[in-house]
DNA sequence: GTCTATAAGGTGATAGAC
DNA sequence: GTCTATCACCTTATAGAC
C-alpha cells in the first residue's frame, strides 16, 4: 500500500509533523531539507506544500503546538492547597512532561533563532506564560511565609533551567527511574527556596 | 588598507574564528555559509581554506578552544580551604566566566549535534572533565559532613544547568549586576546542597 | 492530493593565476 | 596568502498534468 497515489490529507499532515519533529531534533532545522522530510513520510517534496506554506511555518507550527499543549496540560492539573504542595506538584509535572516529549522540548529552545521575528515573539509569549505559573507559586509562598528567597523572577528562571536540564542527561533504563530523579530534584528545589 | 592583497596569516586566522563564532552563535552552524564568513572577514571564500581544511574543522576548533580555555581558567583559580568555600568559588567562577563568553557557551552546547562522531566524543570528554571538578567538590563536602545530598552526580548536573541558565536571560545593564546575580544563585546552590 | 519537471539561486570545496 | 573561476550538487518553492 505504500506510496499509493490518491487522497490522504488526514494522515499525511500528522505524518509530516512527526517526521519534521524527529529530523529537526536530530539534525537541526537548517540542516534538514524539505526533500528529507518528504522522504521520511514517503511522498515527493512538492506534496508537502499542500500542508504548509513554507518550511518556516512548519517549524512554527511544531513549536506552537508544543507550547499550547504544555500550557493546556498544566491547566488540566489539580491545584494543591498549600504553596509547598503546589511547588512540589509543579516540579514533578515539569520533569515528567519534559522527559515525555524530548524532541519537542529540544526544538522549542534550540530553534528559537530560526523563527521569524513575529513567530519568535509569539513563542516567547507562550513561554513567558508558562514561567509565570511557577513565579506565581513562588510569590504566593513568599507572601504566606512558606518560602524564603531573594527574587521570585530569578528563582523561577533558576528552577526551570535546573529542571529542564534533566533532558540533557536522563536516558530511560538508566541508573534511576524518572520518579526517583524527580524526588531528588524536588529535594533540591524545596531547599533552594528555603522551605 | 582593506582588502589589500598579500600575506596576513597571523591576523586573518583569528579574524576568521571571530567571524565564525559570531555568525554561528547568531544563525547556527548549518545556516551560515563559508561565503558569509569570508564576507565578514573581508576575503573571498577560497581564502578560508588556507586556515581550515573544511567547515566542520572550523566548528570543532572553536569548541575545543572554548573548552580548553575554560578548563585552564579553572585550573588557574585558587583552591579555598573548605568544601563550602570551594563550592562558592566554583559557583561565582562559573557564572562570571560564562557571562563573559556568551557566544562560545551558546555554540558549545547548541552545535554538538553538528560535530562528527569523533569530534563530538572529544568535546564530551572535555565537558565531562569540567563537570568532574564540581562533582569532586560535592563529594568531598559530603564526606566532610558539610553537605547533605542524595547523589553527587545528579546534583552536579542540576547545579551546572541552573548556573549556565543565567546566560539565557541575563543582559548587561539590566536590573541586577552580574555580581548580584551570582550572590542570589550562590544562596540557592548553598541551600540546595544542604549547607 | 500527489506527481514530475523546473526555475532561480545557493552550497562546500578545489584549481591555478598572481 | 589571496584571488577568480568553476565543479558538482543541493536548496526552497512553484506550475501544471493526472
């Protein structure tokens, strides 16, 4: 059945995104050609332009979907009662979600410079919205006397960098499970905010 | 004087590296052509091949110099007496050094996937050597009873990710000086290792 | 919706003149 | 050491047949 001519719009679109995601993550946006993406999907390069106006839009689409999905996933999470419980929940959610989508995460911050200025601004807005969820938890905790920290914004950036860094070294099947890793990181986060 | 024909080997080499560093950092290795680098230096593309056998070697040269220089700079630093003082020294050194060389730092971990397998292995060895300096400080501190942490290797990766993350948001002339930022981060590092 | 063919231009790298 | 010219190939994107 492979390569049969005809209409496949409902499955070809997702397949193009999957192939582009994987290839961009492995080789980088600029190093991957439309022909390579088409080859991975099993169509000719011209057919891709039925699904994206150009290569830039394909990249933006991947990043925007990733950020939208991340924000939605966090909105769907429950909200524990105390700042301490909320911070632990965020820590474990962030590690779990990011380890689950390594290609999306990798692209979302490695390929920012390949976005057009307008597309860059749009992704930065979504990223800032996600960071603000953590900053809100930290600020609430400071007001409630649960945390002691010098600057909620800087602590936000520090914690997110620390947590996202798990993706650079964690490999499934290694010395520790994802849950064990999350517990160790939660211990560090908890102490670093003075809780 | 610009573009005069003749012999300039001692100044053209560094100028090529400077131009490549800046262009790779801004646009990415794959998105920059040898003609662009030559244009920034003020020579024709063919002249670059008197200084590098190919584009890949140019990238590797930049990364290797960066890692060599980082390791040498750390070796040149004094060694404070206690684990706590050593950890503070490493924290401040890492932030200062990395804020000082943002292009080198950016390339050194954004362009790893564009290295050939042999070159990648060489850079990873140097990176691991740098990480091991921090891991050594943490392990010593645990043995001396100065730190309480679950896993020296994971704490090493977490602390380095947190500290290097400063480069993603810090801009000179902003709300806080580099020294003030380093002090806030040192407070977080100190608490996260249970000191 | 996918194909083939093509336009218009860029790519890394080399040869040989000066 | 740098230049010009060139090779062989790849690039994104589009046009028109089916």
